[in-house]
């Protein structure tokens, strides 16, 4: 049987599988490369004047983007570079938080810049990352290296992305309901304005100071076309482990597929991971043992195997993980035929969604803060 531990979901394991000869699963590892100046060892020691800080974060500048001072860099510097910045206009040491922003840079020829500017110019939503301004052909100066790039200035989400919090294991069902409600509200807002996100995953869900969701990264988003009773898109970009089955069809690009239903499918994967600490499957293919059960409507076997594995990981025998209402909802979300898949409007009317009480904000904050402390999650 598949051995996937909720405690270490990013580690790859191999085990015998009754449906495939070998089953390997690994979430994409997040890599971080710290930017180091080649002149670091040659520079004189800094003076002993204390460096301004906020929440333990040094606000010392080592570069500039237009009117913004660069404080630090996130992520892999070989991809689109992302920086934490502070505006020069803010002088008061007692009120630094409002001046902190995130600047995402892109090559001048990157089409994702055009997509993000269009989507981030849409009416605001409380669970979608806010855009402060767009910078075109701006100089990015970092330690004597100057490059010309386009850039998007975004609000700062101080608690990082959702991914490392899920490494701590399943979330309480009330918190899953809280986050799932915020997620589908944000996606519904995107759909109402003519777009599909198409890359919904934990890394693209940021957390603000109170641990609310902020949907981000619209680089793979696409406008849909109302046609043949659906909202069709022709993009196959995104994260393959979150692709719905229709994206894997050979004619997906030529004929298109319903992007709103693809977003619903990805929301379902995220809900499953929140509930169990494990992904439901690796790939929407009959070669995948877990998805093969779904495609063949062998749901009883699927739930039995999954519940057993999660209960074993939690060291709690005979623990019911999936209520009948949750099973019914997930089965409708994971429907292989997109034209039969549930819609967001129907999700909001489902028994699980209406009968599961979402966590109170204080309950949410306590749980997430505990995970943050235990895992030492932070902006390193």
C-alpha cells in the first residue's frame, strides 16, 4: 500500500502498491538561495549603530528599486526575483509596518507581467493579495548589479505561504472549513471577473498578520471564453500534480477545457491535504493507483484505504477522518468528467459546507501560531 506520512509529505517514499508496481510521491522541494555579495569579505565592518527591526526582521537596506529600499530577497534568485522592500518616504521608526511591501520582478519579455497587471487591476477582494502599483522598465539595483525589469508591488503577508504549515500535519476540520471558505470566495471573485487561476496550491496561498488567506501568483491565470456551455481556457501551464484529468487530454490546448471546473478540482485537492496532511493522489491518471480507484468509482475502497493510512499516521485506530458529508463533497469535486463536476455555487450549498462550523479567528490564530513556533516557520 502507498506509504505517505502526513508528518513528512515532501519526502519521497517507495512502497509496494496493489495498483502500480511502484509508487513514488514527492511534493516539489522549495529551494532558497541567499544572495551574497562577492565583495562581502572585503568590506569594512559596519558601525555599531543598531539596525532598525520589526518583528525581528532587520530593515537594513542593500539595494534599491525605484523609490523602494530592498531589505531582503525571497526564493531562488535564478527565477523571477522577489524582494521585501521599504519605501523611502517612511521615516518614523515607530510606524514601519505600513511601509513594508513585496516587489516581484519579471523580465521585460515575460508575458506573465501583462497577465498579472490585468488581474491585479480587478476590483479588490479581502482574500486576494493587493497590488499597490506596477513598475515598467525599472532599474533593479542589488549590490552594485543593475538590471532593467518590470515589477509588481504587492502587499506584504508577514506569515509567509501556507506550505510549511501543512507539513505539521492535518488541520482541525473547523479550520479547514474556515480556509476552504476563504479560498472558494477568492476563486469565485476571480471567475466573476472573467479569469481562471489554474495554479491553486499551498505555495500560492499567503497568510497575513492574522493568518487569513491571500491568494497570489496569477502568472498562469487565463481569461475564459463562454462557449459550449462552459468557460473554456486553452492553457496547460501550472503545477502538474494539481492538474485535473481534462488537462492531460491530448486535445486540451486545441479544444480547450472549462477553467472554472479545473479551479474547483484544485481547491478539492487542497481541502483533502488540509484534512489529511496527504495528497489524494500524485497524478490524475489511471496509472496512479489512488486516482484509478476514483476513475473507476471504487470510492468505498478509496476511503477505506485513505482513512486507514491517516489513522495510522495519527496513531489513532478506528478514527473517522471523512464524515459522510465530506466524502460526498469530495466525490463531487473529484468527478473525472468536468461537465459533471460540482460548481462553487453548489459547493456553498453542500451539506459539509453548510453544517461544518468554521473556526473562530482566535482559534485559527492559536493553531497557526503554534505551528509556526513548533516548526520555526518564518521569513529567513
